C-alpha cells in the first residue's frame, strides 16, 4: 500500500497527552509514558475514559500548569 495518501503528522499539533496512570493502582514504580496524543481535549478525555475509566489523566503539553 502506498503512503501517498497519508499526511506527515506534526507532533506540535497534538497538544493533549493521555496517561493510563498505573501508579494509581500500585502497578508501577517508574514514571508512566503517555499512551496516545490528541489535538482535541474532548477526544483525549473520551479515549482515556473508555480505556482506563478510573485511572487516566489528560495533560495539556503546552500548559504551564496554571490552566488545569
């Protein structure tokens, strides 16, 4: 299959990172990596709630911490 129909993604477009937060259930001792990136906060929230309903967190990669 040819890749000519796929646009090259720009990481800067994906502002919201979703974490599964294994530490919330004492399942890990190392820092969690983001599982997926989204351009839209609402989509990130829906995905997190679907995959990890009780432990997910969505982080705004561009926020300095004062918006959340």
